[in-house]
């Protein structure tokens, strides 16, 4: 295994939670943070909000196959974890705008690299899946 990866693994406490007495994967700091980011809609919403702040309806139009309930829940989860800010403006009717926080912007850099990697390697992953599936009895 590459020495950089081994050094990284020694710095990240991924396995610490399960190796301690009474520990479980639920106690893992990496899994706890990644859980929301890896959601089905989170990366798309983060990508949109990295461009500029959006109102709820604008986000709904940008991702037309997301339900209103799921958009609300995903934005709520991203807000809860500190990645997204929800700002209410005192207009008639009140308008709400969503934007990335400083924490959200700092997380988006690595997320964007992963999204680029996924787009670049999508064909290879699909090919590997097809080869694996074809080899199954």
C-alpha cells in the first residue's frame, strides 16, 4: 500500500471508535460527518449553492426530480451540520435564501474533487460492474 495512504490512515481515527471497549461505527467521527454529505441529493445541492445563493423554488427547478419534501429535508440536514445557511427576508410573502457557510465552502473543495473523479471514471466503473455481473453465476 502507498506510504501516503498508510500515513493518512494512521492520522484518521476511522477505526478508533470500533477498537475501543464498547465502541461502535456510530462513534466514528468520519462516518458521522460523511453521512449527510454522501446523501443522494446533498452533492447536487452543494454544487448548486457553491455557484451562488438560491431561493427554495430556484433549487427545486434546478433539481426537478427531487420532491419538495426531500429538498426540504436535505437542506435542513445540511443546515444542521453547518454547511448551509438559511436566511429569511422580511418581504411579503417572506422569502428564504440558502447559501453555503464558511464550513460548507471548505468542504466543497474536496467534494468537488470527488465529483470530478466520479465523472471522469464513470465509464470505468460501469465497465467493471458489467464485467463483474457477467461473471456471476
